[in-house]
C-alpha cells in the first residue's frame, strides 16, 4: 500500500464538514457542514458545486434508492427525516431524544441491507459524566425506533467489514474505537472489543472500509487519516494539512480517491492562520479501491 497522493481541495471553509459520500450514478460527491447548516454536491468532471441551506443541522445522511429528485435519509440534530434538498421538503420520521436537549445526532451510515443507522452524542455537558449518554439507532421504516447501543459519549466512525460480519464504532469522547460481531439479518451487535485507541486530545471520527476490509479513519485533532487492518494493526498514516479531519470515504470513477472532510470548530485564529486548508474538502489518489455506497431501501 503506497502513501496517498494529493490531488486537490475544494475551498469551502466548512465549520464542521462531515458525512462525505460518493454517488456512483451521479459521479458526484456529497457532504454536509453540520454547524454551517449547508449540504454540498460536487461534480468533479464539470467542477460544478451546488449547496443548499438545511432546515436544521444535518449530521449525517444516506441516499434513498430510486428517488428523483434526490431524496436523502437524514439524521438532523434532533431526529430522522426524509429530506429532498432540491425542493426543501422535509418529512420528519422520529425524534427519539427530543427530551434530551443536550444531545444531538452525529455519525451514521446506511448498511448493506439498506437500513439507516445514526448515533447521538452528548453535546452540552461532559459526555463521560452522563451515564445515559448517547445511543445508536437504526431506522428500518417498519419497526419502532429503539436504541441498539447505549451509553456512548460521542458516537462516531460507524462502518462494516465487506461481509457485514464485523461492525466498527467509535466512542470518540472516550478515545476508544470498538469492533463488534454483527448479525446482518437482525442488525444485532455483540462481543464488543477494543479495536484501536486514540492519543490524548484526539478522537476517531468518521470512517470507511476499503475493498480489502481495511478501516480508514479520520483522526480529529490528530491531523491525520489512519488505515487499520481488520485486526487493528496500523498499516498507514496519512498526515493531512489540517488538525481536524472529520470523515473519509472512497470515491471517483474507480473508487480510488480518498475524500476527506475537515473542520474549523473552536480552532483559534492563530492556528487557523497556520492551516489554510482547514474546513476544505481534501481529495487524494490511492492505490486501493473502496466499496460502493449503500442505498437506503426503506
């Protein structure tokens, strides 16, 4: 595995870029600026950049199968909704933690069975002092919404092995990345174990899995993207020109580009001056391939 090579960056200056995904049919990349309340779509071939204001902070989203115009299965800060950016239509589905105003939704993904997962975080207060904390939810469209995992400080880094038998989930408030046995049919988690630990002052943020089953993770506060083997061995570290990489995904015509969102959240002015790429979306060429994005099937 070779060190990824810089291609370009998109100068969007996001406060908290997140949730980047590659749409294979549109040949476009999508992502959100959570705190900036903006959703972005970029077509590399035409260099066309479109952005929409979002009705609330959009934490994470997935593409809905066979929707036109493009509808997203979305987790806004307070709940799940079907959201169509081109029209602004937003159909609320569930707000499971509306009684906990200090929490908000954070990271999530569509799994290979077409279900949408999203987890919450303790935004106001100490995430480690809250016994109840955040939780991971799964929206299947036909069953009541119940927590699948509880007691998370900051839910992050959700992704699955290529065979869907292993799930990875970070509690970045605690600096611990976990691996679980995952049952694809039922969507159940079991046998939690430590997959990786983060250095003090950093956290495992958004992740993806490549075609070989390696886990790529944005190390928020650490200024790097780390590639782990399925056993948790560090295979590669990519130093990026920002201290706050937030999420990674594979994209491009052959899924060999590494897409990295970044942020400027709470970054002191003096530090921002040292990081001109902070908040931009970074694109690298790799010698590996990613997995196609999964669509929500409802």
